C-alpha cells in the first residue's frame, strides 16, 4: 500500500468511493429539490442565522438582488458539487467547493452554547454538528481523491497519468 | 527509442474498455438520484393536485386595487393625533419629521429596519390634510407639522404650509376647506363627531369601535345613510388578504358544518393593557379638559384618565369595544354572521388593580342559533400565550391569523375516504395560505408556518410589504372619488357596535342579554 502514490487497497478504494457517492447523493438531491421548487428561497434559513456573523447573513436576506444571487449559487452549487462527487468529475475541486459551502452553513448556524435555532429542527449538537462532519468528510475526500480510479477524472486526467 | 515512447504515450491516451467501465461506474447512481428526485416531486405535485381539486380553492392572489389617486385632491380634516391618529396620518402619507429622524437612525443602526423606505414606497393618495384638531396643544402642533411634511423628510427638511389647527372639532367639521374627516378620538366622541360630520355632508373614516353607547349607534347609521356620505370604520383587518382566502374556504364548505368559533386576545405588557405613557407637556393649561369630558360624566382633571382613557367605561368600551371588535369583524367578514341572538359575559379586574373600571379578563359567549353557531371570545391582558382564531368544522379545522392553515378532522365524513387512503393526514395541513408566497400548496412544513406567523415570509422578496391601515384608508378615499362602498361600511359597523355592546352590557348586568332583530334592540 502506498498512499503517497494514491495506490489504495481494494477495501480502501471501495469505502472512499462509497463515501464520495453518499455525500454526492446528498448534495445532488438537496440541489435538485431546490431547483425543482419554484417557490424555494434561502430567506428563511438566512434570517434564522445567529452567532458572530449573523448580521452578514441577515443582510443577504434583506437585499432582493443579493438574495436571488445567493439562491442561485446555492441551488446550482449543490447540484454541480453533487454531480462532481457522484460522477468523480473534478473530484478534488468539488470537495473544496463543498467544504466552502459547508463552512458557510456552519458559521451561519454555529452550534454554540446558548444558541437555539428554528432550522434545522432535528438533533442536538455541541460545536460538532452534521454540517461539520460532512465538512470533515469532504476534507478526507479532497486528500484521498478517487475520481481517477472510479469516475470521469479517469478521462479528464488521462494525459497526465 | 523515441518511436517506442510515442507509441507508449498513445497507448496511455487510448481509452480502454476498463476505463469506460470504471470511469462511468457511478453514472447510473447519479441517474437514480435525478430520477428519484423527479419521482418524489411528481408524487408531491400529484398529491397537491388531488387535494386542491377536492377543495376547489382558487390560486388567485389578491392584488392591491388599481391606483385611483388621479382626479380631485381630497382635503382631509384630522381629529385626534394620539397614538392611533399618528398611525392613520402615516397611512395617509404624513409623518412628523421627528419620527422620520427616528426611522433614519433606526436604519443606520440596523439595515433590516426598513420603516423609512417602506414609508417612502407607500403610494401617494393625492390628498391634503387641510385641518387638524387635538385638544392637547403639543399633539395639535405635531399634527400640523406632520400634515405639512408633504415631502416625507426628517427634521430640517422642507415643510409645506402648516394647516390650521382648530381648538374645537365642530369648527373643523364646519370648515369649507374640509371634504372628509378622520376621527381618531376616545370612543365616547365617535358618535357625536360622526353624526355632526354626516349632517354637513363630510365623508367619515371613524376609528373602531363605531360607538360608545347603544343609543347613538342608531343615529349614526341614520345620518350616514341619510346624507349619503362615505363611511369607513377603522377595522384595517378588512384588508388582510388571508381573510379573503378564509372566506373562500368557508364558501366552498371545505370545513363542513361549523358550530364553534373561538377568538381570543392575549396581551401581557402595560401598553397592551392601555397604561400608556403620560406626556411631559401635559397639564391643565395644555389640555382642554371640558371638551375631553364631552358626554361622559364629569370628573376632575386627571392625566391618567386623559392618556389612559381606555381603562374607564366613562370614555371607553373596554375589551369588548377595543379588541373583541377586531376579532368579531374578522369573523363577520369571513362568515357573515351578523348580530348574535344572545351574549353572555364574565370576567373581572384580576391583574391591573390600578383604579380602572374595565375588566382585564373577559370571556363572552355569543349565540347564533339561526346559523347553528356559538362564538367564544376569551381575553386576558396578563398572558401573551398566542392563540389564533379557530374555526371548527365537522370536516376540517381552520387556524387563522396572517396565514391560514386547514387540517382535516379525523372524524370527518367528507374526507373519510381520503383519510383512509392516506391522501389526507389529520396532523398534516391539507391547505395552507401564506400571503406573498408564490405557490399556494397543500403540503407544507411546520417551519414555513413558523416563519409566516412571524411575518417573515412575505416581507422581502419581490412583492411589496403593505400596511393594512394604509390600504384601508386608500379604499375609503377611492370610494369617495369613485362612489363605491367601503368594505367596513356603516351596516357592517352597526353589526360590530351592537355585538360589542351586547358583550359589555352582559358583563355589566351579570346576565345574558338578547338581540331583538325585528326591533333592533338589545334586551337586558
């Protein structure tokens, strides 16, 4: 096994790909739901923001032009990141972009002591929430990319290989 | 050697069968997500359509009536510039510069404070406040400055000519410069002012409740009708678009037979209990106390009574007149219930033992036997527990506020089949309506409801935020120009007044009171 050369063992590769597909599925579905719903907007989520950056997120909600840009970037960002992870296309960049999005979600709704949210309604967290875990998992995927083994990156990066 | 390298490179570039299988291995899974998302969406849409077809609710969203502000400028006389008078002036487009300063400071401190930009966006009604009257000097002067602030600017901005301040309302009503009056005075003045204005042909916007005594109510109606003036009672809830939708739902009998309606008032702060601040400039010299008393029993000068008049029957109509009327008018607008056959009230002064005579806890049960309906009003000024209007039908239950939510009843006859097939679920709303939202759908989440209740859903995006008071005044002014009938006209007002008086009289006499519909009298 030589991780430096990205030569994964069979089991390692299988689980890394499963993780990549699972996160990709989650992103893609979240994105599609929003794209398919003409009434969807991030306004409720943004207004629910608390913590040290809340005024920044509230101001996004208050400005209709900014809001529609945020909505567009969020829904199509989710779709493209999801497709990237799922298909193994530009996998590393998809992971980075996903981490950026997760970071935004995290700082807009930090699970700190003494803060309660309307959204999301499930689960109780202290500092570590599902967003942070997904962020970490994407971190793992960015270090151990698998698109060149199972995925379209096999073609995209063929020449370099 | 070079040739071999080249060959090798070409070989690398060549896409093998193995490449294709491994490269596209996950494509079917991506396809599954897209297909799954489509299926799920399709299922929800079909479910919505089934429910919507069953209910037959329209997808029409009410719009603001077209602008009719062309034509002649209407000259308004404003009587009363207290808390409500200021709000009405704002609804007309006139705000005191000092208040605009406050809004501007608010916007600077918090970008989400849009009071000033909302006000600037409010339509110009093509009116002029040509006369003001307030019996407290400070308010009288403020009213003049607000009326002159045509350009909607803060302190130091350009003011137009200040209108005349009349010391007596009679002179204002008689003034040839006044086409229409706005009455925003204590309750015991609504009657005399309305009657006087109607007699000289001035149009009237009167704050609720319509009247303070039963007797004057008849004369108010007679004079308004006899003199053909446009009368609007100040129940701005008439403009709440959710009520229009609720009416549609009732007309389509979505709820089935409705036998019980529950309406409520919950407040829990001194301001909500009418303990308003006393202005520092107020004293015997700056207030015309004799004019304040009017038809009320004489009492020595009292700043409490002047500013907190709602706490005494001498000038007020208590919970019944001040707050039940809003609830009743909403239900009357939706269900056309009219005047009840009987009313029975109980309650008392249980929290604010500050010398007031009106109760702070009140429960009234109104009976409408012709409609097989009871309406319960229950109010407290010492708990803020929020309760909406609840309209309970055999087939479904409606919760009503700024939003509408309808739940099917587990024991429903009409929906039994759909509940059995799991198309309708008793704990999931089968219809929701959020004003301003693009889609009206049947399946919705608790979170959306939460936001809508707080007015967050229809505030920012695309659609404008509208002030119901402005719309209610606009309707009145449009009717003056075009000769229509406002939504809360004198007949609706009469029903409101008699219902409220029945509630009050029952409380005071500690017995059930009844309505004689033929003679239009209250029997105690």
